C-alpha cells in the first residue's frame, strides 16, 4: 500500500491528451468547443464564450457568485470541469429572461432593490431559480420540518429561503431584500410560497 | 493546475482497469473537493477518470429492509429520497446540514465520504503537512487548529474529517462497497476512515485503484428516533465545529438502543462507544446524556495550547500614559522581539491513492 | 427670449424619491461588465506569485520551468520588471527590489495565453529566499509600540483634555476594561481585477476601483506618463468597502505586464491572496476607562488603542477618535500607539476607526450602565454634549437622542428587565442590546460638467464611481432637482478617468462630493440657459464646475451623522451558538436622497456589523506570518441564514451647514455600533460579557457551563 509517486520528471501528459472536444448547450444553443481539460465551466463561459454574467468570486465553491443551472439544477460553475459536462444544458443569468421580458426573479430583484454592487446577483438569480424548482419538486432543506411530507412541494417561508440561499454570499448585505424578492417570485411561480414569508420584512418607506 | 488526461469509462470494470493502468490517476465524481484541491495545488493528478456517469446513481431497496445507495447519487437527491427521509432522518439531516444547495446538487455520495480535511495547512502547499507531504511535519499542532481534532489525533496529524454525511453513516452502521483490481470488498463505515497515527496521508483504508461503488444501510430500527445536530460558526454553509448523529430508542423511559457518532472532533467520524455504553439501560434523562458525553470526551485532548489563548489584551500599566514617541532615526525593527519562522517546504510529490473525489 | 425653463415654486422633482437604480437591469441580466470582463483581442492572462517567507530577501527566481510550459509568454520579477517611480504608497513599489516585507508580498508575475497556463506558470516559478526572523503578533505591551503623530484621517494621535487621571481616581463609579478586535477583511465579492492595454502610447485600464481618477493619477506617476495618456475605467465595481479606495497591486502589475509583453493583460487576484494584497482592518487592543458620578454623568473618559501597521507603510486605525466627540466629559484622554510588524499593510475597511472604536466605547458604556443600574438608552442621553467636546464647536446637527428615542419606540425596547440571563425559550437565552453610532461628515473637491443638449435632454459628466451605492441614480436625482427637470431627461456618465475628475467612493463622502459639483454645474447651466436666446446650438450648452473652494473652506461646525442600533440575540445554552434574531437601526444623516438605495446601504452596513460581531476575524499565524483564514470558507462573512429581520429607518434632519443637498454620508455608519449592540445583547441574554470579537462558541460555552455549574 505504498503510495505511488510521480516519476521524477513530473510525468507530463502528451499535449494531444490535454484537450478534448465537447458539446455544451448554453442558454439553449449548442456549442461545439475544444477545451483544455483544466478549464472550468466558469472560465469557459467568461473567457471563451463571452458570457460574463456568471461571476468569479472565490473560484473555490465558497461564495456562489458563479452559480448556473446544469440540466435545470443549480451548481457552482467554478468547480465543474467543462470536459466533464459534455452534452449538458447550462443556463446562465443571460438565459433567464425571455427576450426582453425579464424573469419574475429579475423583476423582483429590481423592484426590491435586492442587490447593490451587483456582483453576486447573477449567482443569486440562478440559485433562486434553482430554489424555486427544488421547492416545487419537494426537495427538503435544513429548515424543512422532519415531519414534512416527502412527496409534497415545500412552502418557501422566509426561513426556508434564508437557508436555501445561504450558498450565495452577498457582501453588500442585501439578504433581507433578496429574501423578499425570492418570496415574490415564488408567489408568482405557482403558489408554492407563502407570501407571508416575506411580509415580515416589509416596511413602509418613512 | 498542471495538465492532465481525461477518461470517461463506460463501466466499473473499465474504470478500475483504467486506474490500474494510469499512474497518478484520480477518479472524478462531482469534483467539488477534487477540483478545489487541484486549483490549490494539493492534488496534482495526471489523469482524471470520470466516474460520474457510471451506472452507480440509484437508491435500491434491499430484501432485508436496508438501502443500497450508489456512489454517484447526488447529496441533494439522497437527502430528498423518501426512504431516507422516512427511515433514516439522521442521514437526510446530516446531508442538509452540509455545504450549500449548489454543492449538494453536484457532490456525490462516494466523493462526500472521501473529501479531505479542511486543515488550513493541508490546503496550503507552501507549508509543511504530514498528510499532504509525509514527513514534513504538522504545523497545526502548535498553530491554528481551533477546528481540528481533540480525539484520536497523533503527533503527526490533528486533522479532522469534514463530512457531515459520514457522521450519520457511522451512527447508522453503514457499509462501504469497494471495487478494486483484486475484486470487491465491503468495509464498515466506522472502519473506513482511519485515525492518523504515523500515516496521516492515508485518510481511509481504500487501496490504490479501488473505486467506491456504493454505501449500504442496514434496516432501520423500527422504534428508534434519529437526529443530526451541527454546531457551527455561522448559521449555514460552514463546516462543523462539532456535530453529533444520534440514533436512540427508549422504552418506558429507559434507553434500549443507542448509536452516537461525533463529527468535527477526529480524523474519522467518531463512533461514541463509551457514551453508548453509559446510555444503554439507563434512564433517558438529561443527566444520563451528560454523563454519556463526559464518558466519551474523557479522552479528549487539545493538540497543544490553543492558538487563541494568545492574549494580546493584557494592558501593561507601564505604557500609559507616558508612551514613548517614535524614534526619529532608529530602525523601528530593532526593538522587536522576533522569532524564527518555519521554513517553507519544497514541493514533494503527493501520495497517490485510489480515491474518488 | 424663450420661456424660463426653471419656473419658480417648490421643486417638482424632490430629492429622496425611491428611484430604482439605473444600472439595475444590466446587473440582473448579466450584461453589466466588471473589470475582468473585458477581453481585448490577443489578451494575455497574468497570475501573481506571492512570497512564502514572512520577511527576508529574494535570492533567486528560477523561471525556467515556468517559461518552458506551453502558452507562457513572460515571467516578471524584480530583475526584469519595468522600473516604477516612487509614489506616496510604497505598497505599490512592486517587483522593484528583492525585499520581502511580509508573507504574500508579490515577488513575480506569470503571463500566459490562458488563465490555466498562467496559473500553472505561477506555480512553476521557483523562488529562493534568505529568510529573516519575523514578528507578526500585536500585543498591548509590545516593545515596538510608539505614539504616532497622526492617525488615519489626519487626526492627532493623542488628545488630552482636563486631567483624566485625577478625575478617574476621584470618580465614584469607574470602569476599566480592555476590548480587542481581530484583523478583519473587506472581501468584496468581486476580487481586485484589472484589464490593461497599451496601444499607440496610450494605456487603457479597466480597473476594479473605488475611484479611477486616483488610479489614473498614480499610474501616471508610477510609469512617468502624462495622465492624459491614461484612461482608467471603473464602470461597474463589485464592492470595495475601502479595499479598492486607492490603487492596489493588481492594477500596477497588470499595467507592468502589458508594457512588458505588448499585449493586453488581464489580472484578477485569487481570493486567497486578497488578505495579504489589498489591505485589512488592523487588529486593535483598546483600553477604555470611564469614570462617572452616581447620576451616570461621565467625569473621566480614556480610550487608548494599540494596533499594528506594516513595515511598508504607516496606517493607524483611528479607533480612539470617536471618543473625542461622542459624550460629554471634562477630562479625556484619547490616544493611539502603533507597532510596525512584518504583516501586510492595513488599510481602510468600512468605517475605519469608528467601527472598532465604537465597539469598545459602546460596550464600555453598556458596562457602565450595568454598574450604575441605569437603562443604557437613558445613560447615553445623560451624557449628550452641547458642543463637540474635543473642539467646543457647535454641532451642525446632532440627533442622537432622536435616534435613540425613535429606535427604542420602534424596537419595543421598553419595558425591559435589565437583569441578564432571565429570558428563556427552551435551550435559548434571549436578550436585547443597544449602541450608538456615529460617522463624520467629509467632503472632497470634485468637478463636474452639465450639458443641455439640443434634443431637450441633459447630460452630467463626473468621475463618480458606483460601487453599489447607486451613484448614477442619485446623481441624476440631484441634477434633476437642481435643473427642475424630470429625472429621466438626465443622462449621467460616471466611472471613467476621462470624465471631470472627482473624489473616490469612500469615507461616506462620494455623494456629497460629487453631488455638490453636479449641483454647482447644474446651477451654472441654468444661468447659461436663462441667458441664452433661441434654440440651442447643435453641441448644446455646457457648464463646468468644481468645488475646490467650497471643500477648502471647511466649516465652523462639527459635522457628524448619528444613529442608534438595537439588537435582539439568542444564545444557545447547549451549544454556545449566538445568533441575531432582529436588528433595527435609526439614523440621522441629513437629507436622505434616495430612500430605496439608502435603506439598502444602511442594512448592508448593519449586516457587515453583524459579521464583525458574530463571526468575522482572522489570525496572524505566528509560525508562518500570514493570515490563517484567507478564503471564504475559513473567513466567515454572514450568509443569508445569519441575517433575519434587519430594519433601517431614519429621522428627517434638516441641516443647512452641509452641502446644497443637505446630505450626510450613509455608507459606513450602519456598521458602526452594530457589533456593540450585539455584544451588549449577548450580555443581557446570558450575563456573559465578551470583550474580544467575534462572539464565537469557544468564548461563550465554557462560561455558560461555568455559570450553570456555579448555580447548580
């Protein structure tokens, strides 16, 4: 069980074996790309495809700014090697709106002022889109009561939204507004949300 | 990150064969830990063998009433699976207490069990670490180790195993299925992770080239309740300072069955046998629980003086109010008490294990 | 003559309206481009190499291996990098010599065709060092501490009024306590990044900065260029909180790399390197002594600070400064001492001075309230000064009492049982706390241009920066109000050094400084329009203004914003975990110019204060000399789940002694006082006084346990 050690020369990989061709469906469009195996989906989007909506905040899965939807589910694109995503459908913030018509989450973020610098916002939006789908599909969170029916959609209370959105850091501190915005969109999304979840945050403008 | 080859085998046998033929290969599952460590320069594989699309993604009911969880089942899917939520709530809770929604959507069952320590020295290739570079030393013992082990650590390593899921699996008496060049074998989760001893580079008993294919849960005890409790520095998205997975059954106020495991305290999920002994047959009261915890933690030791005991706050009376002014010409460094810092290590080769990320 | 475009009467477009931020749509659709999101043709990527010794010299840089890697075009070191002229910031003297002043100091830069290749190349650069002994630990008794003449903000390091020692010795009730705040990191979500490009003798840089005028000026000085040959664009900036206030290493390195290689170069700092490269809030050890009569009125107040700076630059966190103006006290000593250590250079982090200083002062006031058995809101009211204690100047406006009153009312402060440890909810203990907040009013000279265009629109040009405050929106509001035209007729250009130069976004003075210049330009334009006959010429009519004179005039008044923060916390008696249940801040900050974006800034500041209270902090590792917690997994900032109900309100404050808008800054006051309010609430919940931030489990659980066993 002696650990294998690399050959002293560092054991380089032949150049032909360092790249692969793959197909990615980006915001509904198929792209055939040749990528360095080291390239992450995030770097591919930002540096090669010109989709700079997904942000690099930490590059290590610790902040959520790079969140995209992969086959409809949210993921940190900074930790996804592009080569391993061959054939997958990837939705970035650029793909959320329907042409000029904004996604209800985008509308809600604008209306609630759910951002300041805007750098975490694309990740927040993609994450929130994932949250709406996950809750509708009955995926539990740490905030879901153990007694909840596994087959039923989860009601997105403020507490549920807070927990589910915790993988997206916002240093500007827009969290209370983000919770309201996600609750607004959830109410729009099909009644799985309790609007009251956000009501506790509503205040009148003085 | 240095260049590497990429293989996507179609089956388990092919994957295992590929690993045997490609030195310096790693299995790639969700990649949430492996890619992170490759960016840090902690992992430097020459070949990645992508096992994420192998047919290991199912959760099966077993004839004995247990469950077989494929190695590539995503953490979020496992946490949401009805049989898990209904019969093994501690497992669902542990999964949901870990990481973030995004990471749980990506991370696999196998990769979660094999994730590596969060020790800050391990993560920094410019510093010594016996786990990353055997024989270079363990600066965490005298350094920053607030989050590290108090049980079962050695002079060589005070790292902790970071998985929440593994803690629940330890309390549930789960088994790990491995498939290697020499065939298949099964290991109890409690035996799967090692204590560091003098070989901290080995997190687990997995052998070179072995692929983790599944986790088996024994039938759930019908009358037992289970729960996972995690203590952390922020309310979500943080590793455990300490956690506990508890499976308990009490009848008429007496503990009839108890399985406890701690997370965040040791190099492996810490099955608390001493605590269980105190609990069994004892009244299910707070006092019993406290005695059980004390029994288990009697062996707990801080690696050394806690780094946070360094107290900058002792205000010297001599300093105030007659503070000296800055010397106009003198080198301000002369008055300083300096200490020799540790040397940096050259980059030694990393050990290779058959490891799924 | 055309009809007067500015009819008399009340302004039709009042300041304060909750307009949606102008760049909002770009930000929610992902089309807003940040500094690293420009990729010119043939763009190369740079990756820095950080020193791995805490002090010493580089003896050799072996770049052979790195240069042999495919796609690598250069490795810059102190031996081949472009020479830089000296500027006021020695931390920008990068790759100029072999000296390593701290771990993490940049010693080389790899440049390659791709990000992947650049990262690999940086890892392959082999640097040898002659390491020297280093000292990175601040203690209050450190022999190297000295009293600096001035501290950050230009304040005197030491101030004495009356006879503190005698008054303190004579005081019937005294408190003597020491508080500590660990190193804190700004960690804006966008890492410091720049894309730099030399073309035809011109340098164009997209930089993540809080003020591109200053970046332009410094790059010109460093590279001995005419500022007119440099354009620095900071169109959208992903937060800064002080760490992007002045140029940081990334922009200088990117400019060196593009000059060296002749290609456009993009450089984004790795998150883990930011704590060493972009500044931090220096740790402080703070001794507070209060002496009071039985009525709670202070007779003696001392606030003494020990802090660190680097050997590169002297930066002194001015934590004792707020104690000079908060409360009345005839006898006062406020003093700083600093020791240069082998640590990264500290810099501004949201409310430098006020944030850590008010944690100590407001904790001490709470402790005094407990000693005196006086309600802490009441105790603060009893110590309200008539004039600024340290200067005897009149306040331009001071509504701390109003904030405390309104906050207490809205929060439901009363009735409040002052006893600690008596409100239980299962395993939880609950408590409430209050603290006051303050932040000074600054203003800096800025220039702006206002143009009436032939199509009936207006265009404002000013090099303001939007780091998330909504600068475009509020400047449009200011211009619209000054011009008395609808806001949607006003276009605002900001974020480029080609625009009229203006103050950076910092010190809570951006809006006041830019807005004043914009207002002045608009008023000049109005005058020009009044005098103009007939249709406008094709190029429109333009008026320019700068506020050098106004800013230089200063004010006979003491000008500060005030606020009061209330917090309710829960402490888990089983785990020791402390969480905030709700927070409320009430501020008096002059006229609020946009209620929507202002509320977001207040709440954002309070959220960062919550982080400072509960979880933020890093340690200098004595073994290696670097910050131990360098990434966002180890350095915890608040996550969504940590932030329950936070409300911010304000009281209407008419202050004619500020600027034409009547506004005070609001970007920083939210963080001030928050940590103390939370710590005070923890005391009320548990009876445990934690004087060293953050309020983590390890400091609380043993004392909860001891209290329980003591009681049992």
